[in-house]
C-alpha cells in the first residue's frame, strides 16, 4: 500500500489532479498496489465512488475500511472545518512519518518544486516491495499513464448523483436557448499574488474575452456560462449572452456546481488553473487557456487534449503539473 499522506495543502483542483494520477498509476499496475489518498478526504462526498468509500483507497480492499471510517467521521464536520482539519491531519501525518523513518518506515519525502515520475521503474519496484510506502509532497505524476487510462479514470471520478443532476438540469435549460455553450472561468482572489499576478486579469479583459468567444462560432447561438471566485459584475459583460453558473458567488451556490457546469460546456476558457483543467478533463471538453491580458481569442489556441497539452506547455505547467 502507498499512503499519500501530505498533499502540501493544495485545495480541490490540486488534490483532484494528484488523485487522478495516483488512480491511473494503480490501474497501470493492475491493482498490485493500493493507493490511499488522505488529502482527498474533504472532497470524497462529491463523487459517487468516494462517497461510498470515503477513505479514498484505490483499488479498495477489506483492510481499507478503517480508512473509510476515518474519512466518514471527517465528513460530519462543516465544510469550512473539513479542509482545515484535513490539513492539520496531513501535517501531523507528515511529521510522524518523518520521525518513523528511523524505525524503518519507508517514506518518500518530496521537496518543494521537485518532480517524481511515478512511471519510473525504480519507484514502481519500491512501491511493489514496500509493505507501506508513505509519500509526502505534491508533484507525484504519471502523465503518460493518466492519458492512457483517462476514460476509466473519468468513470471512477463520476460526480455524486445529486450535484450532477442539478448541473445537468441547469445546462439543459441553457441548451434550449443556445447551440454552443462556452464556460468562462474567472480566477482573481489568490491570483493577485500567484506568480506575481501574472494571470490576474481585469473584469474588462474577461468581458472582452466573452465577446470574442461568441465571435469564434459565427452563425451559431452562443451562450457564456461564467463563474469565478468573486461576485461577477454585469457592466463588463453588457450585451453578451452571459449566465452566471449556479455555483457562482452571484447565485450563492456551491463551487462544485460551477465545476460541473464548466465540465458540461462545449469549450472552457480560463487562466491556467487545476480547477479549469480538471473540469476540462472530467468533461473531456477542449480548453482555451488565457495566457496574458492582451490575448485575442482564436480557435488555434484551443487545446483538445486539455490537461495533457497544458502539462507540456512552459507557461501553463506553472500550475498544471
């Protein structure tokens, strides 16, 4: 068993991307090694499989019910406490694992800004031969294996029925009015400082991009589903067929509703972010990344392999890695 005990405090998008990689890796090994993903516990109830198995172990075995119990107990906490409690659990687990190394516990402690390719033969052998291998850090990835197993991984991460039904109903209503739906993802709060504000764009930029997105589909009725981490002002989008996602601040819904509605659009437009990238992956829809404030949208900028193209791009992989 691999126990992924510390995901370096990342939120939903970062932890989802990690678990996608771990799941693809376990599938490639034919289930010979189970991966237990502790950092994903706060989000397990959002997905069918992990709602039933909140310990987030794949593939699941009888011994993993103790982890399920711990994940289940955590699910009773209010959502605003759940991430904090899990973050504390990760930090404590990491400290204990480091101390237990002297007693023979096998630990991979990945330093910040360091990558570990899970496809590496030495790592695979180590995982197969360790009774319990504890992994700490963020950038554990197997991009080739994730792309190879992506269809199965999407099924494993099928959203829970209730939020998916609500998202489908919302998008179905919009499709009665429009031929094409473009999901516009706005990221502003923490992007003021993320890489010195490199991907922090004004509302005027997002309004211009919404109009350009409409122009990318001449002769078709185009609707824009917009969501983000701030209240969406109407002025920059005046005259544009914009509908705030049901999970947007404007509508007061849960952010996961916005994630699902983005994944149900025909194209996602947004800055480099694991939230937008994972929505494109789970919905298997193209992604047009916003690289700088002066960008003019063009069909040639669309990435049809979403996450996989982003991971190979020198700019986009600042967050998609």
